[in-house]
C-alpha cells in the first residue's frame, strides 16, 4: 500500500474546504425553504447569475 505524506497545512486546508462546503450546502437548503414564494424560473436565473459572479 502506498502512503503519501501530508503537511499539517495540507490537512488544515482540507478541513477548511470541507467546512466551507458544508456551510454552502446549509445555506442552499435554507434559501430554498425561504424562497417558496419566488417562482422556480426566477430562482434558477438568480442562481445562474450568482455563478457568473464567482
């Protein structure tokens, strides 16, 4: 079995990436619940616009 060596910084960066991913997922779920009054097509347009900004 091949074992790779990682620095502490590599591990901390990976942990931060996982935390940020989980936060984004929670925000998406929360936003969907709050936006029930907004038509789906409008929400899709907003999501596409947000992707273009990033």
